[in-house]
C-alpha cells in the first residue's frame, strides 16, 4: 500500500534491528486520512467474506479497525489488556507474550460481544512474533466464532509471526512488510501486497 510505505520510510524510526517506532502516525499520534486509507484497503480485501465483527487489541489496533468496521458496517471489538472494574467473570481470556514489554499479560473480551456464528476479521498494528494474534485466535476459539482472516498494518517479515500464522492455513493480509531494519534503515518488501 503506497501511502503506508511512504509514511513508514519518511516517518518511521528504527530503534533497533528488531523494533520500528511509528508513533507519529499509528502508535501515539494518529494520522486519520492514513487510517481511513488503511481501513478501506482492509475492507476491500475482506468485503466478500461475510465479516460480522472486527476484533483487535487495545490500543494501537483500534484506529485502523474502526475505519475498516465503518466501511464493512460491522462492530469493532477491542480486547482489553487490563480487566476493567465493570467487567465481571463474563469474559474470554487469553495470555499474550508482549514483544515490546517482554512479559505475559492477559487479554480479555466480554462474552456479550463475541458469539458462536460470528465471522471475525482480526486486525492489528504490527505482526512480529505472532503472540498477539495467537491470543486473539484463542479468544475466537473460546467463543466458537469463525476466523475469516487477519489484517496487519505492518508485518516484520524477518520475524516468525507471519509464517507461524500462515502455516496454520490462516489468510494474512499485511499492508506493508518489512524485510529488514538493519543499519538503521527500513527495507520494505515491494509488490508482495500490491
Ligand atoms: P507479536 O505479538 O506479533 O510479537 O507483536 C505484536 C504486538 O507487539 C503489536 O500489537 C505491537 O503492539 C507490538 N510490536 C511488535 N513489534 C513492534 C515494533 O517493531 N514496533 C512497535 N511500535 N510495536 C511493535
């Protein structure tokens, strides 16, 4: 996706050989027109799949998911990283190992919003080691809902998550795939997604 590729190259900051900082348009400050274009692209790719819910994880997955849900005309659910005081035991819960924080945390979704028969599109900002996606998959299984596919804004192709998820026979659509972050430079895989 051209606009996203350009934004990553222009504004992405390589923090190390493994971590890209994109807090000027996705992870802290949010670029609405870019989110709209991202949501449109996901909606276009999954429009024939009968999606009934978009599921993501707070907080950075919410903006692109919201734009996609708007166009597909379906609700957007975000898994919470902390149990809210108003949330009871009426929850699906899964453990997720965080690549950035190096710790395992529970994520949860209320049983009110994800049901048997739902056709779920998973969306997340980054795909690195695949742990966030695996946690969300666990929740979809607990709900006996059906996974339609996974939409990722930025996949780090040199980390194992993409293969891990695709090897399960799951459709993964990544709008930008990073080949390497070596020598402080972002190298994107061209044309795989265009
Ligand atoms: P995974 O579970 O696939 O290892 O990592 C996915 C989650 O970790 C994403 O939701 C994102 O929050 C975070 N993450 C992984 N790699 C990066 C990165 O290079 N940059 C940023 N900003 N977040 C990342």
